[in-house]
C-alpha cells in the first residue's frame, strides 16, 4: 500500500513519535518521505543510550531521504502515579473505600496502593476529586491521615500498575523538572536535539529554568534548542501568555489537560491556545489521540478526521502522533492518512490576509520586510516566497499568517534548517555558507527551478539582508521573474 500513495504537499507539519513499531531505518525513512517533519523521542521510555542511537538513526534516515527533520526530546516530567499491585491490577467497585498511601512499600491490593508521588497527602483535602487512569476512575478524598489519603470510589474500573493521578481543577505541587529530566536534558543535548518539550510547566519560570539547563548542557556544542511548553495543567491556563513568552512554542497536550479541566473545556481551550501562539509569533503543536483508532485499525474514524482537520483549519503548526507511530500496527499508513487530511483541510481554508494586516504596526525592519513579502507575493500571485535567513525569524513571522503560497527558507546554518522544520508552510533548505548576495539569489532560483516550483517567466518574492550573514538583518525585498 505504501508505495502507491503520493506524498502530499501540505503546509501543516507532522510530528511522529519513535517507538518499537517504527524503530527501523527503512520505515523511518518512508515516514520522513511522507512528510514527517519532526521526530519525537519520548523520554518516559528507554535508556539514554536508546535515545542516542535513535537520534543517530533519525539523522541518517533524513539524510537518505533528502529532507532534514527536527528531533524533539519530550521530557517525562514528574511521575504522578500510583505504585504497583501484587496481581498487576485490581478492579475497584463504585462505593468502595480505597487508600493511596505514600509510605507503603509492599505491593498494592484491593484496599490500598503505594504512590510514586510522595507529596500527594499534602496536596489534597477532603472533598477533592482525584482522577486516575486518564479520568476513567474517580475517587473522592474523605480525609488525610499522615501519609495516607483515604478515598471513596465514585467511578470504578480496572486500575493497573503505575497509572497516572490528576486532581480535578489542578493544584498538585510537583515540580515541572525532576532529577531524571535534568539528566535527560544532558542526553538530549549530547545529540543536539532541536526542540525540548517540558512536561507540566505551571508558569514562565519553569520554562526559563528548563531553557537555562538546556543552554548550559549544549554550550560545548554551540547549540541552543527551541523550548516547547506542554500545556497539561489547569494552573497553566491563566498563565498562558507568560508561558508563551518564556517558550518558543507550546504543545496542546489534550490528555492530562482534559482530565484536569474536563473534556468539554478542551476544544475551546485548544482554539484559544493556537490563536494566542500565532499572535505571539510562537509555534504550536496539537497532540493526543488524534488518530488513536489507527493503533489497531488501518483507517481512522470520521471523528478523528474532523479532529485533525479542525486543528489544521485553526492554524496549528503541527499535528502529533504518539502511540499511533510508536507502538501501533499501522505507523506508515497513519502518517499517510494524516497527510491527506492536512492537504484537504488546507485546500479548503480561507487565507484572509487583509484582516491579518489591518491596523498592524511593526517596529522592526526585518519583520516589516517579512510582512511586505507576504502581502506583495499574495497580490501578485507569486509562485513562491524565498527567505534567505540565518536565525529563521523571517520565515517564522511569515508562517504566522495563512497563505497558500509555499515559503522556502534558505539558510547556511544546519541547526536553523532543522528548527524551521516545525514551522507551518515553511520548507527549509541548506545553501552554501560562503555565498555572497548575488550568488545566493542565483542559488535560490536554482533551488526553485530544480524542484519544479517555478519555471521560466514565473514570479516569486525573495527576502534577504545586506550585508549577508547577520542574524536579524533582513532589510531587502525583491520581486523576481525566473530566467
């Protein structure tokens, strides 16, 4: 099946999680060919050496496929989980009493279980509702005695080893960065992960601390990763602007977030987060259960198709696959289906650029040039926009606005090329670092003609800076007609 599917040319990027189902060079190369732009390494599983080996495999597969992709290291964050059971699992009946005991060392049973999260007794009070196993089990706190949280089961079900705990409405004090995360940051920086996703940040300070740790760990490589805040806690919602300001982007992590704020609140929050991220010139990834049924089925449900399409129509930079590609039966088929959905949704989208520019003022010359290129190219019906960039800022600004014109970002910096792989509607390419301006412009046109984007006589727009090579120095817009 995979050989007959045409790789689509959609603007929305796909993030695929690497795992046992996709952990072969051949399959990974196929997934990249079919428009996976970011590969996620989930640090909740595997050893440091596992991640180092997988990162090397990603780089090699990208090289063979002729496309650079970004690597995102997703930190585990605090383990807010129950312990293990003697039989591996129990069945909790509604109305039963159950104890969560932070000091318990023996395996759990039908009456009580230990906790990985030892601070739970200090974070809860009578009347609080605890949601276990992604909200499938609901407990009401009756009281706290020492290290033991006594509860009544309100909604029963099967509870197995190490299932997660959430407090409805938020309020758990677990720090966003654990000692394990700090060691994992060192591992991720050893292979220069392009993005680091931080789990459960509550505020901007959590993200600033994570950035500082990453920069210190990567200093010897001259590398600075992009920081992605995973919005999973109720406490993060009122501090979204602060978190966005301290980050390079956010992930709408709908699983834990839905458990804390309620399923019904998540769709509106998702739209708010996508809109706010775009307004603040940040990237945004929509994640969790996007194609969940394809873990076991070869086709998605219609509800999943609508879910992905709506995220695309809202303007998300990327849609993410988790277990679908990490452990599912159909990792490549899932990527192909998601590609088709993205392409169809984008074809139906209305750019509405006039509304984007109305009443806007830009203090920076390079940002004004970026907006001028987008506006002019749209009005002229240009075939493409090309940005010669060192930092990636100009393509990022242009990608915040919806346009059907493909954007190509040419850079001499490999790290910048990889980072731009996450930007919506931006196709990053590497160019000769020794080029002067005129040579770079010739190279840009050669890139477009080689890929069939423009032909002789076609109009395209190009932005660059004089002198060349200075980050933030974009100060020129040129409208060209291909020779």
